[in-house]
C-alpha cells in the first residue's frame, strides 16, 4: 500500500478525536477510520467543486460505488488528539479510481486507507469509462500525478 508523505496531499481536514470514537483501550476503534476516510472523500470532492462525489459524477449521468477498501494501521489515535485526514487520488483505471486517505497526528502517520471506486452508468449500473475531464481535472489538482493503469 502506498504511503505518501503528508506534503503529497492537497486536501487536509483536521478533526478532534471524540469520546464516542474510542474503545475500551482508550484508542480510536478501528471502524471509525472508515468514517474518517469518508470525511476525506467528501473534502476531496468539495475541493473539486462539490461536497459529495454523487453530485460531481451526476453531471456525467454516472455515479461511483466503492468496490474495495484496504486499511493499514500504524499507530493509534487517542481521545482529544487533533488528527489530520489527508486525501488524494492515487490511481486511475479505465473504469475506476483509487482514493488514498492518510491519517496523521502532526507528521506521524497513523493509518493509510485505500478505497477503490467503480465508475458506473446511473441507469444501467454497469461500469463505464471515467470521464476524461475528471482525469484531467484531478491531474491538474494533484501535486503528485496519480498512476494510470
């Protein structure tokens, strides 16, 4: 799994770890990292001009569906700590893309999350090619060019 440094991420959102996010060990419960990743996805598409991926892709008559998620835990986050959720598109396929979220405490890497999305036609639900304008927009936006499959 990719481990981009914090400087490679243009989208960064700082949040405070809340009491309801910790477990009996007083660290963030593992499932909450997916909620953090969802915040990263939302903020990424907000940076592209929409607050959610749905409205962004609806302009093309398409949508996206999560097909795979992988998480690598490096260090725990604890109650009241400020953590940074960083997001970037790391890969393009013909009909899919991968968004990488890094969770950091300062410059310390806590978690890496890769979420793969299929790009689908809204009517048929079938996979369809990513719009060239989306790929071009992301390439212009990113500081580190996503890998193209």
